[in-house]
């Protein structure tokens, strides 16, 4: 299977390449990429497989293939309110109603901006699901959330806002920034200056390039069944309470994840072009890792240090990535725990900073101090400031995982042995 994997690794990181290859051989991978930066140097830059997991004859994955990253988008989106705060345009301790007066309805006067970022607002689900068309219009989601009452007293507990996080942040940012959408703000203030192939709302010219007969710039995604573990392998079964919560259509868990019903077609150009800051970001592994490198100030220098595959150094911010996005104070506030313990939606213990998941049993990263965000089905981006490491993994083969995919964790475990 090594022939389907391309790219390079720096000396000492060969075990990470081996783990990436094993994902294709043993864990049902069809198309994926992995990039790791360390102290501004690219030490892992790998890609392989096909751009359509359901079609073995589809064009091969390349160094510049992008893909939907689902909830890993939340980590991109969270940077926007942090930077607005850093610039004095948004107070994280102010009531949301300061910027969005309609939000004060139904007992939400004391919901703070930080509650939105830390999943403590009590708004993980909607009274009724939205259709995909309503979800994409940019109006129905925020308007519904503004009118409804919270499921618990805001600030007293946390529960993962799987979809509603995006509508809440989008409306808040639009009002605090003078009318710029969150996706546009991200593009103009983060992605473009750093040369990142990351989008919350795919530009029309890329959607056109992905048309039949065009260059396959954005891979197609598909939900696939992961292979059964090898005989004798450790089998991890979810707790009964978790299984029951996902099975019960009346549970807060199901209602949170089913806020869009039926599920949208993630390969639909209209879906890719819309701005859903909780779920439909698109990007490359190189740029996802470079984004987190920029958050912690390690950049992504012009020397990839890993032999550099084709196209390395032309994207992922490698020529402009030395800029630090977060000040030390902003970095501290982003990764300091705001929510910890039982999660009312995920039904396991989770740990969140402001907009970012933190290292823990639900989402193991490199270690204490690491922060980032996974995407349901496999993708993951994070940074570990203590070791100067950033990580970006993307896949088009979506498995039944929420915060801790076996493929991702195999890569993280191996990287941990190398870095630590």
C-alpha cells in the first residue's frame, strides 16, 4: 500500500509515515493527507489515496487536495472572535445581547459571549430541525436561536453545540465586525494574508474548477463503514448511556446532531459555497497545520525540512506564516479550560477552552496544553505550544466517530512518542 502514499518526513518521523500507511492498509482509509509543523519547520507532509472514496478510478489525491473538514471548522471560526477581542472590537465577558439585541429574548439576557464559545449557552438544539435550505440561508438559524429559551441555565453546564455553534458565532461576528460575515472575515484577515488554503464558504472559482471535467481541487466525501478490528485487537465499545442517547430521537444528543434534517449533501456546490462555521470548512492538511502554527507563533517557514513533495512551499502559508495571530494573552484565554466534566450532549467528559477542545479522554492530543478541534468522521487540527507542534489531518473517508477517530488517534499516538 506504500505506493498510494506520497510526500516526505523529516529524519526521526518515519514512524508517523508508517502509521499513516497503516491507516490505508488496516483502518479503511481511502483518501487523506497529514501535515505536521514543528518550530516553523514542516516535519511531516504526506498524502495518498483517491479524491472520491466511493470511486477507486477517481483522480488521485495530490499535495494540494482540499476537503470538507466538518467540525474541525469550529477551530478556524473560533479564531475570529478571539482576534476581534484582541483588537478591542468584542468583549468576551459582555452579554451577547449587547451586540445582538434580539438574542435577549426568552431568558437569555445573561448569556455571555464566552458562553457561546465554550458550549455553555444552553442552545445545542432547535425546537424543530431546519431543512438544508433553511440552514444555508444565513437567517433562519440565528433567528430561531434568538427566539428560543435555553435548555439549561446558561453558564451552569456545558453541552456540545454541534450545529448551533456556527449560527451563533456567525451572527455575533457579523454584528461585532460591522457587517462582515465570519467566512469573509476569516478569508480577508487570516487565510489570505497567510496564504492558507482554508475556506468557510468555498469561492466560486474553486467550485467551478471542481466541475465535471475540471481539476479535482476539492475531494468528494462519503460515509464509509470502518473495517472490523483484527482478531484479538482491543475493541472499544461506547458506554450504554452514550449508545442510548444517540439512538433516542428525543434526546438532546440526537436533536443537537439532527438540527439539519435531512442531512445535507456535503458534495453539493451550494453546500460548499455556504458559510456554516460549525461544519462546512474546506481545506488542506498543510493549511490546517499552518493555521495552528500561526496561532501559537511558530509559523511555517520556507524550509519544509522534509524533502518537500511537489508544490510544497507554494501553499499552506509557508512563505508568509511567520506572523503570529494570537498574542500570549489571547493564546492563554483560548486554551484555558472553560468547560470540563460531563457533557450534556456527548454524554462523556469533555474539556473546552474558548472555541477549542482541550487534551483529554474524549479527544487525546499531544498532552496538557494542546488545543484544537476534531471533525466528526476523522479530521483534526491542533497545536501544542509547549513542543512548538501543529497538526493537520484531513480525510474524505468519514467513519462513525465524533471526537476521537481511530485513524487520527493512531497518528497522534505515534507523533507523541516522537515529540515527547
